[in-house]
């Protein structure tokens, strides 16, 4: 069975943000800085997937419009 990449990312990114939030809340002050990159990467993954989805939709719409003009 083939696992879809987007399916895995949809679970990993929120989990990364959750781990980062828990680390920032419950760790000592000297260790809190280590949890910022994992939270930032989770946010970036979510934003990147949203932006790429919008760009894909725009490209598909442009292709559909170009085929309509030819006919």
C-alpha cells in the first residue's frame, strides 16, 4: 500500500507545533529556545502546503481557460 506524502505531512506539522508549544510551556527558561525551530518548521510546512495548493489550482484554471479559447 502506497502512503501519500500529503497525508503524512497533515499529521506531522500540527504535531511539531504541539511539541513546540509544550516545550515552551513546561521547560526551564534556558532550554525554551530549542523548541522554537520545530514550531517554526511546523508552521512553514502548513503554509507551504497551502500556498502550493493555491498555485496548483491557478495553473489548472489557466490551462482550462487556454483550452476554452482554442475551441
